[in-house]
């Protein structure tokens, strides 16, 4: 058994998505309290384990399609570096371990991770083959991550926060499908069945709608948070600027022919990273200074 192959199959690069568990407690300003911090960290580790378990099972279920894909055929299960039996065993252990750990901070965070696992497995088995449902399922997975962090730390989420997270996730997922469809060429339908039902025009419309909805929801949340905090500093309102910049930058990256792997875009695009850092600083000043 190759430890390196199993590590690649676990896809640690994808764990970056799980930083969403810190969104609600970070916005609430409780991450400087040890009780909230350790609970959120446990939820993060639990989600990483559960997510890796679902990646194993996704690749087991999609092994034939992956072998026909120019890039995915190099995945450990598709290439044979990890056997099907080994993938099933390790994947199951990670799923069970992640779900069990998620119940440690709070039973509600455990339920959130259970829902995440059920949704992700359903996506791998069926939903990924259904147009529109595949977008909704992946976007819901991002929102559930944020919910798990909120429940683990005992933070109450506002309606506008949830709406912002929901439409923001839809924007990212639709961008990924847009890039995949544009790059698929003759392999469309082999690499991802649902792509045959999409058109670039339709996905552009969804991108526009989700981008606008994300921005409106974020602006409303920022102003509402300012009112609740009673701050006299304009940090929450100013955070709209780097947020808008990041959304527009990602849209430009999509139009430039990238975006099939959003995690690679975020890891390589310096301007996008700069916008993210600026947002963290400005919003953080609103939470901890304002």
C-alpha cells in the first residue's frame, strides 16, 4: 500500500474548502476565545476526514468515467495506484471517523456533518448526473460547512449570512461547470453526464444571477451587522469593496479560460489572494476594533 497514493486520494488541497467552518465564528468575533476556537477546529478536522472519505467513494463510483478523462485518469483509484478494496475500506473509515468526531463539539455540528456526507454520497451516486441538481447539491455542501462551524461554536447565523453563503457557493460551482463545459470538447458527456444538458449561455445567466444575488446579500449583511454592532467605524461597509473585487476578478478568470479547478485558481492568482487578504483585514477590523 502506497501512503503517498492514499494521501493524494484524500486530496488535502481540497481541505481548503473547509475553512468555511470558521466563517460564522470569525464574523461573530469569538475565535479569540479558546472554547469557541477548539470546537471550530474539531469541526474543521471532522469535515476534512469526512470530505476525504467521500472523495474515496466518489472515485470508486466514477472509476470508469475517470479513466476516460485526460486529467482524472491520473487519480490513484483510476490509475490503479490505490486498489478498489483499499479505497472502500479507507473511505469508510474516514467517513465514520469524521462523523463521530463532529459530534464532539455539539450534537448539531454532528448532524450537519451527517447531512453533508449524505448529500455528498448522493451527489456521487446520482445527483451529479442531473443538470441543475448537481449545481444545487455542490453549493449546498459549501453552506453546510458554514453551518457546521456555527453549530460547533454555538454562534447564531443571520439570514443574510446564509443567503450570501448560498449564492456565493452557487457562483463558484457554476463557474466550475462553465469552465468544464468550455474545456470538455469531444469528451463532454463522458467526463460529466450533466454537462450535455448545459449550454455556455445558460451557465453565463446563472453566473450573472448568482453574482448579483451574492453581492446584494453581502451588502445587506454588512450594513445589518454594522447596525447590530453599534460601531461608528465604517469597516463593515468598506469590506464590500474587496468582496466585489474578488467576485469580479474570479469572473474575469473564468472568461480568460480558467476555473475548472477553483482551488488552483485561488492558490495561484495573486490578485484574488490580495483581495481576500484585504477583505479579511477590513472585516476583521470591523469585528475586533469597530
